[in-house]
C-alpha cells in the first residue's frame, strides 16, 4: 500500500470506522508508521464548530499503561476540569568557575488553579542532568516500580536537596496518595522560598541541563482531596538535527571561568541617597556580568513607606517587526508613556497617533491598517520600570531581575542607633552616658514614642560665676517637676538632614536630685528628656543621662560634643540612584593569562568526561578535547610534531574554553601521538603548548 496517506478510499475506510482491526497488516509489521486520527460521523452547519478529544497512551508496562488510561478517562469525564500545576518560572543560568548560578522569577507564585480557583503554589525543586530528557532525575518509583517522581539536585557540599517550599502548615509527605500509585509527594521542610541557587558541585567544561519546577500543595478540602501537581521539565530535541528547544524553566549551561582579561560589571559609585533620611539598606547583586548595560542610570523612589519603583531613566532602544494592528511584544513592561519615540527603518519618527502602546504589558500595534505595516522593522526608545510597586523590604530575593542584576531592600525599624551615638572623638570629659528609649506607655497621656530625629549636644562651658551661673550659658528650657526655666551648659540642635536640620531641639530637664533642685541650672545626673513636637506631638521620645564615674571627675570643656542618632525606616518620597558599569576588557590583564592556557584532558585517552552523551542509543558522544583559560578572541592552530597543519580553530565569544572534535580540517580522525598547538590572540600575544592523544 504505497503512499498510504494519499490513498483516499483506505483513509475513509479507516477514519469512518467505529473500531480498529487489530489484525490489520500495518499493525503487525514493524516500520515507520504514520498516525491517523478520526472521529464521527457528524455533520457541521456553516460556521459551526465541534470539539473532539484525542489521547495517546504510553506506559512502562501494562499496569502503567492502564493507570495512565484511567487517569485520562477521569480527566475526560471531568470535562477537563482538573488540577493544574503552577506556571513555569522563567529561569536564567550563568556559568562560573566550577559553579552555576540559577535565578528565576516569581510568576509561578501568582498562579491560580483553574479547579480550586486558589493560589495553591507551594514550592520549587531544581533538577540537574546531563541528559536533556532528564531521564536520570525520575528516580522515585511508584508502588508498581515505575519511575514516577523526580528527585531534586542534592548538594553534597551542604548535605541538602535543592527544594524550597513555603514556610507554612504543609511539609513532609503530602497526606494524599496518587491514585493507584501507592506513593506520596514530598513537599519540603518549610525551608522558605528562594529565587536563586548556586550549584557548586559541577565540573568545568561539562554540559549540564537544569530545570526549576514549581509545584502546588494539592487540596485537603473534604471531598475534593488531591495530591500535589508539578510543572513539567521539558527540553525538546529535534530527532534529525539534534537541536534543542527549551521551555522557560529549562536551561543548558557549561560551567567555566570567564575569559582572561574580563573585568566584571558593577556600579560606578554604589547606590546613592538623593532624598530622604532613612537608614535602610539598598543593594543589588550582579548575577550575569555580561548582561549589565554600561552607563544605565536607575532611580529608586518610594511611593509609600513600604512600596517602591525602580525606573530606568536612561531608557533603552530596541527593534521590533510590526504586525499591523496586532500587538507585538516588547522586551519590557511598565513603560513610561512619556519620552516614547518610534522610528521606521529610515529614521523617520512615527506620530503617537499611529500606534497603540500598552504601557503595562509592554505591547505595541498600529491604530489602523497601514499605520505600522506588517513585516516592516521599527525602532522604539522608552523608559520603563524594571521593578514596579514592589513591597519587598526585608532583603527578599524575589524582585524581578533586570539587566543581569537584582535589587535587595532592607528596611530599618525606628530605634536608637547605639553604634553611631555617643561622644565624638576629642572630648575632654570622662562622663558616663546612658541613652534610654522605653517602648511602652507610661501613661495614656505620655506614651514613649521614638522619633526619626538625630541630635547633637555641644557643651558651651561648665564653669560658673560667683553666684553659681554658667559663664557661657547654653539653652534655656523648662524643668520638671517644678515647671520653671533652667539654664543648661550646652546647646542641643537637630541634625537630621531634612527640613528639621539645625533646629533647636525640644527637651526639658528633669531635676530628680533633691539637693540641686530649683537652682536654675542643669547639674550632673539630671535627666535630659526629649519630646519632639513637630514629628509626633508632645510625647517623650528619648532620655540622655550623664553620670559621674568612680573617682576623679573630669568635666566637659567647651566643644565637647555628644550625638544621639537614630535608625529610620523608609518613607514616602525617599529617592536613591545608581549607575551601572558594564564589563571591560583589559588586554594587558589578558596577556598575563596566556601562560595559564592548557588542554583537558592531556593526554586524551579514549574519551573525555566533557563528551556529551550520544543522541542515539548504542552510540558514543562526539570526541572532544578542550582548550582552557583562553582570551575572548583568538585563533588556535594545531600541528603534528612534524609541523603539518591539522586544524585551525577560531574563537570569539564570552567563554574561556574551546572544544575540538579531534577531526582534521579534511574531516579525518587524527592518529595517536603528540600534537603542538599555537594560540594567537590579536593584540595580546601568543602561547605554544603540546598535548598527546592515546587511542
């Protein structure tokens, strides 16, 4: 039956039948079979549509096949309303020297299960394999001995599995078994969530495949009990070309050091405070140095005490191919509508009236046909918020990453900054000091409340005249409990760098020493009590006590200064700024690294650990040796010991390694023996070395 799919009578016979003849010829002969699917008969009116279901079943054995068939039947009978796993996170991998850094977003945590209508996300697991099918990951078998669940990466250095779950009431094995499987899902140990992971159990030069899978917590609702579901870890391999296609949660990476001469990206001057008095810490971590844009300026602004935006004020320019009146995705979301410029391929500015820009989702289309003709290339410049309305202020690693970096924000709780409070250097006296803030209510009318103010107390003079008055008086304030004026030998001002700067502090003196009470001046041992009125109303904030040391007392001289500083939380309107610096390439630094170039393995004996597994069964992967510690750009020429050219390799990438498949430039397998290699790095230098091949 040649060209069976074109045999219309036979196709009609097969597809219109309500059963399949299991004894037909094509089901009893091996071959490259073609699947044919049909349903019906049924009629369709013009414009009418009908849905039909199709299921292809596989199993490791008959029992597994039957279980899969039962599961498929339950899904069909439930009208496809079944629990679904959380969305797949978007994962990025960055190779390093004997390490791989993974980082991912939080989209999975916002997933809503269509069956329960709940956000039931529970955690992440990391899988690692040298096989793109992750076949060696699914080690956990069900009760029938069929591989069913994946085992996360085990970090032998830490003695822990790479599994991270919510710190909540769910942990350990889920109470609900998988129907017919006799196995339960392990939910984790309440480790708390992370969004980055460093795998330091890798070997340089070996190709690894990673997947970060998200899973939910199932359902424990009476009558609706469900075991957890986990998103898939899929890498699709073309059976002919071997090309791999990755899902958003899967990556391929070969660890190794950066090319010699590379100076990693960073910040020009760190994160600088532009406006505000908060003492919270803001920092960022560079995950992928080569993704950091040089000269980009980012502004951080708090729109609320616990919410902030990060704005790329430099802006970016990108190209897109229009689809006329159909939206096209741009690379960024949360775009500022101001300063947007769209140009055609000739550089002509497109009027805003001709395009519709969705600033929230980052999409653009023409307003009417022909405004942005389909298939034509355009260029757009815009500013955007890589982090928008984030409320992560406890150093969480869940902010969106951008340009290879991620922002971390740590808020402070208003309190006394004891580390940075006290006498300034150069003081003459030996007074002992004690600062008090009692976070409790003494009385309903006078609660102790901290104030986000800093103070400086500077002595004018402690010397007195014959009548007991200070020679150089300082502040005059009210004393308690007598409510009378009292003169101090010091002045206290506010040093907070905002509108309060240099104002006289609000404070009173509590004359608690009977012997010196009502003498009209401050005496050692009397309490200095602050009650800032501008910030909080008249409420006690802090108290400073100066007491005499044992033995000789040394009194202050004019200029002795004491500071009381506070740590302060973020406020609405606080602003910060930082500017990134991209990678630099230093040829002089690269030249010093030429002596570190070497070949792995050397000698090559039959195989190399870096060789990838074969794409077909019963075959070996392609042979290879690797040249290591190379500069960014170079040419490698390989010669026999007699000086005959064997192969020429060229490199111009961001890695420090280059592989060779042991084939000559004529495509022939090389013979065993000793070979000489010559590395030529333009503008840097040369390196000559040898390696051996033993077959």
